[in-house]
C-alpha cells in the first residue's frame, strides 16, 4: 500500500474515488487529505436532549423526538405528490412529510416501529409537522459512540447531495480519515506553549472538532485550532515588523524647523485637539529612533487626520526630505491638494498634484522637480506609485484611506528610496481592534479618539417613501438658511443601468421640486470623466450649487463644511461603514447637521439592523464592530492579502480574547528570542521559513 500524506489527492480516500473527488474539488475546494481534515463542521446539534411532541414549537431549531411511526401513505399527484406519516408519542401526534425519495422511503420505513426522528418542527395549516426528518430506528441498547451527543453539521451543496455527500456523507469521509490523520499529524506549536496556554495537542483537537464527545471537549478543540490560526498570522506579521525596524534604517527627523513652526504658530486655523497632539508626539517619537516608522492612524470621520498628516510632512521637509500623500480617488486627491494648498499659502513649501489626468507636459516637469528635490510635497492617486515617479529623497509617505491599497502597493512605495520612507497609513473609518491587529498587525497604531471641539453630533433619521414630501420640505428649510445638501444614490455594479435610471429619475424629481433659478444642482457619478466630476464638485464646494446629487464617488474624504444635510436614497443597500462614511460628509462645520436615511418598507433583518445602528449611534468604532459582526471580515476591503480570509474557525468579532492571547505571546517570544534560535522555538522557525524561504535570518539579529 502507498504511504499517504496530507498532500495525497482526495480521490485516494476510502469512500471517495475519482467521480466524487471531482465534485468535492469543485464544490468545496478540497483537493487533498489535508484540506478535508481542516474542513470543520460549521455547527453541532445537541443530541443529548429529547423533546416530547407537546413541547414542539415552530421556532425551535432541529430537535429529536422518540415515538412510534404510524400509518404511512402517499398523497397528491405528480409535483404535489408527497409521503405523509403520522408520528406519535405519549403526549401527542404529529405529521412527517417527504417530497423526495418517496419510493425508497415507502420501502424502508417500518410502520409500527419506534424511531428517533430529527428535524425542524414547523406549523403547516395549524398542524405541527416535520419535513424530511432524519429517521433512525430506536435501539435502547445501542452503544453511545455510534450516536454522538454533539452531532457535527458540515456545509454541503445540492450537487454534493446528489452524490450522497450531505452532512452525514461528509462525516463518513471524516471517519475514514481521522484515525489515520491523528497518528500522522505533526504538532506545529511547541510543547511549552501548549502547556502554558492549556491547549490541546493538534491530533486531539482534530479528533474532537470532528467527533466531540461533549461540550467541553469541543470547546477545547475549538480554542486550540482558533489559537493556532491567529497565532501564526501574528507570528508572520510581527516577524515582518521586526524585520522592518531592525533591517531598515529610517530617516532621522530630529529637527523641528521653519516650515513646521511657521505653520503651527501662524497658519493652523484652530487649536489641535489633545488626541491630535498625542498622535503627533507618537509620530515625532517614531521618526526620532533612526528606524523606519510604520504607523496606522485610526480616527473617526472628521476627527482631523489630514492636518496631522500635513504636519508630519512638514517635519520631513524641515529635515531635508520630500513627502507624498496618496489618496484612492482623483476627487479626493484633488481635494487634499486644494486643502493643503490653502493651508500652505505663502509658506516656502512647494506642493503639486499628480493624477492620471495630469497632462503629460506638466507631468514631465513634475518628474524633473521631484528628482532635483525642488518639489517638497506631492499629492496624488495611484499615479504616484509608477516607476517613472522618482524622488530625490523621499522621507515620508502618507496613505489616506488605506483600505483601498494593498500591502504590495505599500511595499512598492518603500522601494522608492534608498532609505525607505516612513509610512503613515490612515483609515477612512475606524476598524475594530481585532481587525486592525490582523490587517495591520505589522504597524504601530495611533488613535484619534476625540472630535474637534464644538462639533454638534449629527442627527440621523430613518424615513420611508411616504415621508418624502416631509423630507423635501426639510431640505427647503435648510437651503433657505444658506446650507447645502447631498443626495446620494447607490451604484452597484450588477445593476448599473438600473441604478443610473434611479439616479436620473431622482434628479428629474428634484428639478421639479427645486426649480431654477433658486436652486442649482450638481451631479457627480461614476460614468463622468474626472474633469467633469471635478468641475461639478467645485461648483458645490464654492457654493454655486445647493444640491449635490451623487453616487458613492463622494463617499470618502470630501469636505464641504457648509453642507448640513446628507440624504441617502435606498439606504438599505449600503453597508454600514459606507453609510457612516457618507454621513461623515456633513457635520463638518459649526451648524447642526442631519442625515436622512430613505428606505423602502421591505427591509431584510440585516438591513433593518444597519439602519437602526446608524440612527442609534455616531460612534465609528461601535459601527465598525457591528459591521464586522454582520458581514464578517471577507467583505471588508483590504482583507484579501491578510490571511484573514483563510481563517476557518477564528472569528474576529467574537475571538478577541484568543487573538490578544496569541499576539501577546508572539510579542513575548520575539522579545526573548528575536531569531527564534532557541531549541524550543525551532518549530516556529521552521514554520516561518516554509512561509517565506527568501528571508535571510541572519539579517534580523
Ligand atoms: P478626517 O479625519 O475625516 O480626514 P479631516 O482631516 O478632513 O477629517 O478634518 C475634518 C474637518 O475638521 C476639516 O474641516 C478640518 O479642517 C477640521 N479640523 C481638523 N482638526 C481640527 C481641530 N483641532 N479643531 C477644529 N477643526 C478641525
Ligand atoms: Mg480624511
């Protein structure tokens, strides 16, 4: 017999074969023995408890009942044909119904016998029933092992079920694999860690995750496997961090010079908040160490991240370096440029904007002045990353709204200079702590947790279509006070046409409602050229128009303090963080601002929760937590490259404790043994080496 390994193709497993293997590969992405063993149940059914028929209610999950099967008959014709049985215990009678496999069931079911049935109770025409229950002949002397108290449930698909690979079928395959697997599996966490953190060994954990004997057993297995997932991600991240700080030298910004001081004393139009001051201190500290700074700046919408970024860039300029600031969209880059230009007016600091639509001639001049060092600060889009853009001495890169940039792009920016520039990464909206630690675990984190003084919290309202006239009336009042209004429509790729129709219909209604010359409307949507968008934006920014109708292109960063009303159409179609981002476009001046969420009455449970959350709170961190719970990390941009998506068990919205435990452990390990040279850490060293054979270990000590 051939020696199997975890790389053995799945078709060689007993009970699989080439045909089923094909389906398993296609449907579940399971190719090898190793893939299958880490295909964990997604839930468990408690089979320790038996219900009586008179205890059943339609809102129970799947439950089991012991009773006698009476009277089985086929009723109905053709498509409506079904098998109906009466099932009885000492407390009552119920119906069991099957729509499929009728012939086979008719033959197999034993009328008069006692069964354990298992399924979800439903109420059909006032009668209690169960559709397609699992049936098992009751055998009071059967050994417990054949009937585990916690029955695993594996995700299956219709296709798989056609090949008898429903949850039960997958469980049978796991049975065929497990005895072999637990003998063969190699421990990947050093023993001293297992002991200290009370973790099961890997083999035991695998056995219990698939075949738990009780609740404690299952929890121990889950803890071990979750810990493992989070631990290795942290190991990789913190290893990278170590490499960055130890391998790369960073620019030393040890002077606070003319431009910083001039700006701070003469130009800064407001006192900094304490949070802004603290963050600046953290940045000053980092840029003093001689190592490269890699810092994530988190702060809620409107908390004033831009000015912190600007002052950091001025610090670079004062120390003979150049700075660049990168934004995800052209509108935003333009806006940053305008803001910075205004703030830097008359200061001896040169500033330029580079985007995809910068004319070639200008671009060439810019390249020259960058290479000669004449240009101090460059603001732009992705265009900044291109290889032709070379700096004389790039000292700091600020990345705004990081979630749209990948790790790779960050790395590309580092390579723009012999000494890699400091990195300041800013998020558009707060992200939950666990997600930050995983997505940006290799960065240090600063948080601006305070809004500038005098801000009035935005009032948020949820309205249905029948209140539209009321909404129009309200808009009119605000505009009469000299304020401006955003009206945002969803634009979702799959139904772009439909969305554009909504947008156009919306605009027509608005024009009827708000006629010229008293009202003027700007329109910005994704199908316009950057130049047209910019033109329309500028009209709104200058106050020439009172209404800005837009799709989500205005989502990030746009700053028009005079706008006090944000109306979001079809609000139920937006994600939470998007809604929060959009709401953050108002409330930027001293006036009371409002956000009105328009939705249809038909709301999904989640849609309702999203809107309720928005109405309840303005706190971006709280909203981010809810968002993570609702969507999972997979739908949150930026997660693709982070390994988060490979998490099979760990859940960043509920497993914060395990994550912290794992991260602190890794921090400690590296503190005592940065090269993982100690014999007890050999396993970890091996793991990292396998992940990244290119790393030269000597360099980090
Ligand atoms: P965000 O963190 O969302 O990027 P911005 O940097 O765009 O926020 O700042 C939002 C608004 O608050 C801007 O108009 C900015 O000028 C203003 N602002 C920033 N810091 C302060 C402060 N300390 N006091 C008053 N206003 C501030
Ligand atoms: Mg911003």
